[in-house]
């Protein structure tokens, strides 16, 4: 997948635990864990909004786009 999730890095920078973030965002711990480890295929804007609010960051601090090598090769 071309979207890389950087929630773990942002949480470390802000010194916040998964449990604390879960409580403040209002999202189940297991769901945040999946986001943190990149094991999701979608994230709701309301969840992203709440995470950014709690962590005082921008969506671009959490999400990164990296072009897949496969799509680079198919463009040639």
C-alpha cells in the first residue's frame, strides 16, 4: 500500500500511550492499535480529526504517501 501510517512516531513524540490516546479520542484500543501498526485499509475522517486534535498535529504528520514500485514500473 502506498499510504504509510506514522501514528506510532507521533505518539512517541507526544509521549502518549495507546490507552491514553484511546480514552481521549474515544476509539477502542484495538482499533487504534490497528491504525498504529498499519493494519487498516481505511480510517474515518472523524477518527483522524480526533487523533489530530489530541496529538496537536496535522493529518500529514500521521499519513505519508509513498508510490509503490509496482505502479512506477507499470507507468514505463
